[in-house]
């Protein structure tokens, strides 16, 4: 039985600190395992490379400084897979489940703390039941994905000696939006495969919707089936925003990318549409690629940067500013331009705290990316092959935990690698959470006099 006097309860009361520290602990553990000689095909891959790979896996990013296929042994690949799974679900899920199974009932205070992390303050009283369902849905989805992918890897053209492991690895990597692949060219060799591409896209989309959205969808659809009659499903505001925004971003991304060179060249109309659709899906969070990104024009690179910054949805495996954050910010902008005091969406008024949090997250994200790009240009000033657009792309990809690159990741200096590691970590835990952990809250009882200044 956990009570308010135990050290675990006191530690769990600050969910932001627990969230950050558990990710740090998992990264350290992964670094130790990947630095072992048995993890590399040619001995130890080195501490820095192990730290980079571990952070990328735990933060489900996909950026790599070593070739997962040729530089890591099966042991190393299994370690990466385990880190992806734990990082995708969130290590706090397992901590809470272990608490429930081995240490008794979780208190209301701890439920609220974990609920703030996973559900943005919602459904905290249902945390015990929902955490188990999250794991169950994840395992079932990944298992189905692996079964569907198995024939593709079993084909002679795939040249794969372990199709079952490859199918499982890519299913988990796709659902967790990690972007790690066991092919040096990612999924370029499977770009025209009729099963591989749709399955990977479906797994990416489901993993990027968020645990809360998936739980609500499964629960409501199950109740509708059990009722044995047609009735209108009343979805929550969060789910409606997430689903509609995700669909809109996929469509807009596909339409804007499809006509561009690099997507269309040497491809039929059907393959061009598949390439554009796949890159629109994977760019927002996953990090797989079905085309050579270095051949893309600057317009395509900028479009992908915008999609990477937006990212997936809250409570999911994805990074970025998040879909609901962007929608809230635009709703606030619309309300301000129309002279309205309240910010509304779909006939519902948003809490002022939510609106303010969205603005802060976007502001912190922009500052981090701008500062990071300048630091990368400073660290790489001796390398004339590093263009500012490739460094900017790398920075946004790391912050959005996307994992796409214009081919410069293995060539980064140690200083740049450390910064990318920190960017992946901040992007995964969230810039606001990271800032709150670093800076203690300071409540001021004094209210200062108001005075206007000129802005704009």
C-alpha cells in the first residue's frame, strides 16, 4: 500500500520530474548496454555513439550516427528495439503498472500526477484501468502490424534472413514513431511495395494520435457495437481536434509535396502520390523515408520542416509542438483578430491556462530551434559541406523527434552531436516540461502597476 509518507509517493507527486528523470535513467541504461563490445559488429561503438543511439531510440527519433543494420549486432538491435518500446509507451507507464502490481493501490495524488502527464489532466481517476489498456492496445496493434509485414520481409527480393524479427522491429518502430529501420536506405527499397507502405503509414498514424485518443476511440466504438443499434458517438473535443487536424495535415502535406521535383522524378503518377502521401505522414513524426531526401528542392525541405515542427498529438509517441497546440494558437489568433475575449473551438470555450500554455510551447520551440541552428552553424563552421539548410533541417528533425536527415548526421562534430542529443531529449519530454523542471515555480504575491508600451 502506498501512502503519502513514502519516498515513492513524494517522488511521484512531481510528475514532471519523474517523467524527465525516468527518461534520463533509461537513456543511461541504454548507453551502457550499447557501449558493450557485444553490441557492435566491430567491438564497442564508443560512448558518444552509444549515447546518441540510446537517446535517439528512447526519444523515438531515429537519427543515427551508426548504421543499425551493419554496425550493430543482433544484441545491439534488440537493445534498440527495447529502448524504442519503452520510450514510445513512456517509462512512467511501466512504473505505474509496477506500482499497481507490486506495491498496492495507487493513491489519488499519484493518479493525478500520472494523469497530468498522459492525459493532460483528464481521466486521472481511471489511470489504473487505462494504463493496462494502453499496453494491451499497443501490443495488439504492433502484433497485427508484424503479422501483416512478415510476408513482405519473407519475399526473396527482400534478402532478409530473419523476416519475423524484421517484421516485429519495423512494426514497433513504426507504431512508436521511431523511424529506425534495418535497411541502410530506410524504406526506399520498399517504396513500391503494395503492403509495406500502407501498413507502415497506418502504424505511424495510429501511434501519433495519442494514447488517450486511441482509448476513447476503442471504448466508444465498443459501446456502440454492444448497443446493437445506430447512435451518434459524441467524441471529446480533444479527440475531434486531434483526428481532424491529423487528417488535414496529411492531405495538405500530400498535395503540396506531390508536384515537387524529387517526389515526381522517374516515378509514375501512382508512385508519386504514394511517395508524397508517405512523406507527409512520416515527416510529422516517424522518420522513415521512401525517397532520397538529398534530391529534394528547397521548397519541399521547408514544407517538411513545418510538418516536423507541428509533429503528432499529445500523449502519443510523437514529438513536435503537437497538433492541439497549433490549433489552439490559431484559435487564439482568430479570436484576437475578431475582438473576442474567449477562445472557442467546435462550440466549446478553451481554458485560459490552456491557451497560454499553447503560446508558451510554441514560443519555447521557436527559440530552441533558432538557438540550436545558430549553435550548429558555429560548431560546424570548419566543415564547408554543411549548409545552413541541412543544419536547420537536422535541428527541427531532432526537436520534433522525427529522425529525418539530409545525410549529415554521421558527419557532425562531437559538440553538434551533444546538442542534437539534448534537442531530441527536450523534444521528447516537451520544452515546457523541461523548462518547468529546470526552473522552480515562483509565486509572487505583489501585483505591479500596469503601464502600456508600443508593440507591433
